[in-house]
């Protein structure tokens, strides 16, 4: 009996629009991800990668199928319950606009802790240091480079020990060098903490480090 | 000369305030609202005396006002000669219109029994100017009146009064902004009664009639002030008097009236009523008065009037026939009437043409007259 | 102009209809209020012209009695003396509808026989002269009034004059006032019918006359009977306008205030629109579009917006003018002149002027952000996305601006002038200075608060939003502060005024019952004096006072002269602003006068100076013993003892009596006794102290109803401003809110972030508005009111109402945030983050 999976999806479907304009973005998708696993989802633009991540991160509700993350049946959750689920159990790293512009780097990092009522036992400072952001804690988003912003975003995604870390092209907006260093740190930290990471990307370099690579093609999930 | 002055009066009444309405046309064609319509309404005249037969005239009493009747007028036209034989025509008219046949009971002095209107004009033949002015007021506060006891009409400082009853002497004074005239008038021929001994029937309906007489020739003398220069003037005048209550007849579009004084001492007066279809109305009448004062009545068929020249008013754009050929076969008269000034048009509240004309037979001047024309467009 | 460029910039607007709508609404409301006030004033002026227009002919002058009416026999003599002149005599008076006593009609009696051709248009084309003349009680009214009263041709209307109900017959419907017909609410009658109806037989109200070019007015004037005067129409109109000048300026100032608030809004909206399109502008600049071209495109866009907004504003303004008109009409009729103001006068020139003003305001407000837009860095292209641009507040600049504005205000107030316009300019400068401080204060306090440790994330986010993006919220708050402070100022001013008037009334009105003549007073020229002698003997009466009211001449023009016969009990009714009571009463019968406060202000007089009044024996100088408080007339009056009066002026009947009850006699019993003494004629009006006081205060309240309405309008504009500003902010920060939702913010938490910003902005605005409002109130009371009317008053702050204004400003801010907050919260969290 394998350990119970962190993510268990069965027959997952997602439609957008209504009536004539209704289009299916995800088709009858089955997915199981074990705890501590690093899964990469490859796919072209418009293949449904982000949508899958949004469903897994409880940002949106699936049109059909079942989806359990940890012990939580996401399909059963209402809007506010999903918000609570997100703050507690999910860490997000988006391609861009990750940071709240009215908070500085450290405050952005502290936000998940405060939302969850977790005291900062110095981990935020440690994380910043690990990510090479010492001395930039009080900078605001518009005072940080793209790579630095993404590093803060990585730190924020991990700081509250979420069950699941989701990243959507986290280095898509960065040059190759910055992308590499951010990705290295990101994967390293996730591995260290034993978190489960699902990342949507098209970078083959990333695929090399993943435990498993899945390909999403026109809303159908296929093993790569 | 049945309806003309009553009609004129009605028009004045209506247009005193509601000017600009085509009254002449309105009353004949449109059967309009307003005074003309009201006066067709016999109810409106209830309480007023009616002219239902000849009357035993009594002078000078009958020169004064007859308030029991609805309307009444004193109408003087004439021909004057001033310094250096300069010629003038003049018209002086007083109208009385009763508002009520009943005695007035009101604390307000403005609640008057009569309205008084006056038209005054001087035609300066040499200067080719037509000086004219209108006044109107109610007979109240002593500002205007038509006296019942003695022949005296006044409207502020305009006045027409019989000043010497024994001599039959009248005096009048009136003025416009540029012309002032004071005249003494003494009859030189006897008074003539129009119609049936002064009983002038307007239609077959009883009561549709007026009392009507004329003084065909009076000697006039006085002073004329034109543009602040005063000169003595002498000449002759024609005086019409008429009163009654009767309602209007229908179907007439206007009329052409004249009173001519020949140099040989005769007078000719005639009015031609024009019907809507343009034909002369059979009620048209006239008089030919001999030098001795004897009068010969003229019927509609006795006189043929033909326009020979038209003049278009630059102000109202109305065309008037200002020269006529007048034929009276019975009297072997073949006359031409020629306006002495084309612009003798009244353009105030009422639009009509009334002015001095010269009477000719071919190239021979026979005398002078006054011509009145209404209902033209 | 590059149309493609214009399209590129304008497309954005079309895709943001809310922004577009609010921008338009902001312009429209500002313009609407100005338009409404201007139209109302124009209507009042037009109604005055209609009321003064001769109904029967063109006139150049009017002959009036200095006091009372003209004797018609004297008129007849005058007409005989000047036969060449066309005099148009008339009478006028008021009646009310028997079935609707609140509907008053002005009866104008004319002599239609003096009419000229121009009367056709006035009296109507189908006018039946004979019925008008020969039917007692025949009347005309204009088409609008007929429609309003539901009266048709030949209808009978029951009206009530002094003699009870009388029937008038409508013999014609004249054209509407705008078409040259009689004024609204006017019954035109023949002079005989009018004299009968009004009981004015023998009397004329006025005589119109057209003087021909060659005649000098002085010649006619010289032949007028004593007590008659000849006034040119230009003078009459000018005098009436002069009377309402202060009132006009006050209203105009209030309306400009609304435009000012509207300009905040326009500035705010256009700066937002510019900000949002910065990437677009950067791209355009990168493509080689010059600064000039970009500016022209943006200004054209602003011009189109401004034009649309102005047009909408004119339409709305016309609607509001309808609302204002009733109030203004009442005030003008109560305080200034008789004119039925029932129709909004719409003059194309006026509307065009207002539209021009609105357009100029739009462009002026939009210019600064647009200039900023053209300076946007081309490099902005590289950083995509809206919403991460900071909009800080330039605190130092704002503080300096505020200081400058206040310096200007102080300078203006120090000017040695009594003119109203500098007073209002100072008021505006003061207000603008305070408004400048609002954004600064808001960001400052937010920053300070945000420094406190252990803030909840929602609080921190709200405070940071205010301190980092304070410009927008700051502007909204400034607009709110302006509206709220103005509201408070007006509230305090009106309350102070009312308390002062009430206080004055209760001091002044010492008698138990007041007696005055009803309008039917022509039979007995000594009616009140006789009545007074009669009641002085009654056991219920302890004492009586009497006042004679007349107009006297001075070198400086006519003055209102009051002659008092006062018992000892009445004397404490006068409250002296300058002068000693004891000295006043000691010299009371010795050719001294007291003057009212407005009179002293207008003529710069003080006790010890003297007033020279023309008497039959030539001018006599009366020493001023005191200046007393009086809110009865803004033009002021001069009061003397009845004995002094009789020594110099012809005797006149009393205008009013005050009756003091004997000890132990109640007001009701006194009134009963007086009614019995009056007899069956019932030609006197008895009013108890309380009812007279209530009536006076009711008139006062009516007068200020219009300011209430304008105050609400300004608040309305500010409200729209806040909605617009908050919506703009929300649009800017849509990404932030989506991110917060993604991070697990609950809806209520997000709502708290949005609303607490608004609450803070509202609270700062409202709180600052209280002291600013009080300062403005002081200016209104001590500068504007004194300069407008010559009245001083004691400041009285109605704290409950001030607190209500404070609370409603905050409530308005919260209410205005409702829509933006709802949009922020109901946005799908993933909507902004989708990259697919």
C-alpha cells in the first residue's frame, strides 16, 4: 500500500464559458501525487497548465470529477473555505506580480505567517538569507529586480510550511542566469523541507530535476 | 352710405387692441370671433334703442349724442387753401360707441358708458405729406366725452363742438405731432337727409337701420400749423352724422365711398358696396345735390365706377385704386377722380385709404372730393 | 490631428465604461449645479422684466407715488396738461384663489384703450376688447398660468380680495410670458374692473409713459404733483437688480463651490486615466509619437469628454433649476420684489457660457496629469502591467500651497474694501488651502500609524495603500472635506443668523397683540390712529405703541423712515449696538434719530453723526443717537419719535399698533376685546405676539431653504467624486486584490482592507472639515454677511448638526466605497493570474 497521496484527482474536468461559447479546458483528468514528490507539468501555452494549477490550489472549482488535496475534498468547499484552504495549505509562485506592492519584501514574506497565526520564529529572516536577500528585506517590489522578486515569492510560498507548493512558470519572466539560480534555490529548499511541489513549465532543465514529468496536451494528461 | 362707418367703427373697436388682424376681411369672410362677431349677435345689443322708422329731427339737439343707441359718429372732411394758395385736405372724425345701455353703478370712474375714438388727418398737397393721428379713450375722468345735452365731442385737447347753435357754427381743433388745425365751420347749404327722410335702411330686417343726415357744404376758416409754422386757411367742408344700433349685413368685402364738391356749387356723394364676388351690392346709394340744395337720390344702378390707376402701399403692400372713372348717365356726368397724394393710407390699427381727390372731366377741373376705400388687399 | 492616435488612446476608455461614466458624471454634476443656479438667477431676472414690462405699450418711464397710490383726478389733470403724451395708467394688487388660498394672483388693471400695436402680443390675438371693457370682472391670464390653474376661456374663477369671494370671468387666454404675454400668476383686467375688485376706486398704482425723443424727462417731472416721481425703466430694473445683488453673489459662490468640487473629480479621473494608460503611452512614444502629438490627442480626448459632460450637465442643471426656482422665487418675493417666477428661462448665450466654463474647468483640471503622461519614460514599456506604480503625495509642495492660499486669504481679508467678491475669494482661498492639506494629512497619518508594531495584515495593507497610493484617496478626501466644511459653515451661519433673529424678535416684540391694516384701507385715512384712541380707553389695554412708516428723501436717495410712539414698556425692545440707551431715550423727542445696523453700515454712520432728511422746510439734520439691531430690512431704516416726526413731516396714519395687555389680562382676552372694538368692518389684522414671531421665523426658514438644497448638491458631487476615486483605486489595484485572494485572504478581510482605507479617508476629511467649517462660518458671519447685508450676528454653533454633518461625511465615504468594494471582493482570484 503506497503512502496516501497528497493530491488525488479523478475524472477532473474544467469548462470555461457558457452555452455556445463553452469550451472544455481539462478533459477527464486523473492525477495522483505522493507526498514529497516534485512533479513537472509540461505543455504549450493554452494547454491548460495554469488551469490545472488553479484547481489544485483551490482558486477555482472543477466542473466535474473529484479532487482531494491532503484530507480535503476541494470539490465540496465553498468560496470562503477554499480561501482558508489556500492560506493554510498552499504556497503559490506565479510567473509575475507575485508581491503585494504596498508591502516590503519581509512583510510579503510574513503575510502567510500572520494570516495563519504562526509566530515568526526567525524563519523569515533565515529564508531571506538563504535566498540571498539579506539587506533587501525592507525593499518594495518596485525596488527589487525580477529575480529578487521571484526569490521573495519562493520564500513566501514556503514560509508557512504548506502541504502543497504550486509554481506556474516561476522563471518565465527571467533571463537564463537568474532563472537558473532561482530554480536551483527553489528546488533545493523544497527538497530540504520535504514539501510536495507541482510546477508548470516548459523548461527541460527543470524536467531533469523532477521526480516525474507529465505532459498536458489540449487538456489531456499524458505521461511524458 | 349705409354700413360704412358702422363698419369702420367696428373695425376701430376691434382693432384698437387686436390690431394686425385683417379685420376688414375677417368680418366679411371669416365670421370671426371678436367685436364684429359680437355685434352680429343681437343679444349683445339688447337694451339699446333701435332705429325703426323716420324720426322727427330736432336741431341742435340731434347734433348731440344719442346714448340710447349703440354707435354714432361725427365725420368732417374738407378742402382748404392757405398762404400762396397752397392746398390742403383734412379729415376729422369722432366716434362714440356705447359699452352699455344701462346706467353705470360702480365706485370706479373708469367704468364708463361710452368709448370715444377720433381720427384726424391733414393732407399737404404741395408738400406731398399725409399727417394723421388716432386717439381713443373711454368717456371718463373728463378726458373724453360725447355730450348728450349739447353738441360737443372731445378727447383730451381734440374737440368738435357746435359753438353757436343759431348760426350753426361748429368749431374743431386737433393736432398731430407735425400738424395742428383749428377750424370754424358754417353751413352754406341746407342739411340733407339721407335715405327715407334720414331713415337709412341697411337691410330688409326691421331695426337694421340708422338715422343719417349730412351737411353737404360748410364754409371753413381757421389756422393750420405745419411744422411749427402757422398760416390762415379757408375752404369748404362736408359733415356727416349717423347713429344707430343695428347689426351688420353679411356678404360684403368692402366699399368705395366719395363725397365730391363741384366748383359750380353741386355735390355728388355715392358709396359702392362691393360684394364678396366683386359685384356692386344693390344697397349702394348716393345723392346728387343741386346748387340750390335740392337732392336727387341715386340708386346702385345709377352710378358706374371703374378703377383706372392702382397704387401699392409700401408699408402694408395693399393695392388701392387711387384713380377712378365715375359715370352718372342720369346726370350726364363723366368724371375722373384722381388722388392728390397716393399715400393717404391709414396704417395704424386699421388699414384703409381715405383722402382728397381732384374731380376732372377730361382736362377740366370740376372740383374736389374725399374718397374712402376699404377691404383691399 | 492624428485620428489613429486618438483612437488608440480612446479605446481604453471605451473598454472601461465605469471610468468613462464617472468622469462624465463628475463634469456633468459640477456643470449642472452652476447651470442650475445661473438659470435660476436668469429666470428671476426675466420674471422681473416680465413683471415690469408694460402690458399695453412701449414705455420709457413710470410715474409712481413716493408713498401709497396716485390720485386719479390728479392724473386726469396731468393728461390734459400733456395731451400729446400717451399715459398708460394702471392699478395692481393681490388676490388669492377662493378655493386655494395659497395661490396668490397679482391683479393688474390696465386701460387697454391706451394700447399700441405692441399690445397685441401681450394680450393675445383673439383679444375681445369690448367684453374686456364692458364685463365687470373680466380678466385675462397667460397660457401657462391658465394651464396650471386648469382654467379655460370663459371660465369663472373665484378669487378672494378684501371683501370676500368675487367671481372673475376669464375672457381671454393671453400668450405665455416668454412669448411676450403677461407675467405668470397675473390677472390682467380693465382698470375699472381692477379698481372694483381691489377696492381701489379713485386710486392708481402707477402710470407708464413713453417719452418721445424731443421731450425731456425733467420737464414732465417738474409738472408732477407733490409726492409723485418719474422713474426711468432702466433705473427701475437696475434698482431691482441692485437689491438682489448680494443674494445673487451668494448663490453664485455656492454654485462655483460645486464646480470646484467637480474639478477635483475631473482632475482625479483624468490622472487615473493617464496612469492606467502609461504603458500604452510609453509604447506610442517608443513608436516615435512626439510629446506634442500625444498631448494634443489627450487634450482632444479631454475636450470631447468635457463637451459630453457639459451637455449632460446642462440638461441636469435645467432640471435642478426647476427645483431651485420655487425656493428662490419665494425668497425674492418675500424679501425683494413681486414677480411670479415660475418658468426656467433658458437663454442659449447663458447655456453656452456655462458650457464654456465647464469645458475650461475640465481642460484645466485634466492638463497637469496629461502633461505628466507625455513625460512618461519610454522604458516604461519594459515593465508591463498596471498597478505597481506608486502615486505618492508631494507633501512639501501641498503644505507650501496651503500656506500660500492662506496668505492670499489673509491678504484679501485685510484689503480695506467692503466688496463682496474679495470676501468670497478669501473664503475660497481659505477652503482651497485646507483642501491641499487633506492628502498630506491623510498620507502622513497613515504612514505614522503603519509604523506601529504588530498590526493586523489587513490594517497594514490599508494604511500602506493610503500612504503609498495616497494621491487618489487624498483627492477624494479633499473633495469630501470641501463639501463637508462648506456644509458645516453654512449650517453654522444659518443657525447663528436664526438664533440672532429669534433673539431679536423676542426682544423687539414686547406687545401682546399687534394690529395692522388689511389692504382695504382707502376709506379712512386715519383708521389705525382712530382705533388706537378708541382702544386706549379699554380696561384690558395697559398701553399702546404705534409706528408710522414712510419714505423720506435724502441727498443720498430715498430712505425708509419709521416714527415710533413708544410706551415705556416698548423701549427695552431696542437693542443698541452703539449708543447708550439712557441717552437715547433722554433725547428721544429732541430731533434725534436711531439708525439700524445695515443703514449705519451702508452709509458709514455712527452715533454723533447726523442724517439730513428733506422736509417741507428743506433739509433738516437729525443727530444720530444710536445704532440698533434690526433684521427687518437689509437696506436699513431711520427711526425717530412720533413727536419729532410731526414737527417736520405731514401727519400720516399709523402703519401698525402694538397693544399691551393690562395686568392679569391674557392675550386671548385682549384679542377678543380688540375684535369687539374693531366692529363689523373687520378691516384690521390682529396678530398675537407668538404668531407674529412664528410667521417671521417661517419667512426666515423659507429664505434659507435654497442654501440647504445647494449644500446637498455640493455633497452629492463630492459623493460621486469619492465613488469615482475609489473605483479608480480598485481598478488600479485589481491585481493586488486577486493576489490577496490567492494568498488566502477571506472576503471579509479583503473588504476590511478596502473599507478601512475609505473610512480613514472619510474620517480625516470629516474631522478636518469641522475646524475648517467653523473658520469658514466665522468668515461667512463676520465678512460675507456684513458685506452683503450689513448685519452682524452672534455665532452660535449647533453641535448636533455639526456632528451630523461629520457623521454623514464618513457615512457618505463608506457608502461611496460600497460599489468599489463589492467589485474588489467578487473578483475571481484567478482572473488576473491566468497566463494561459
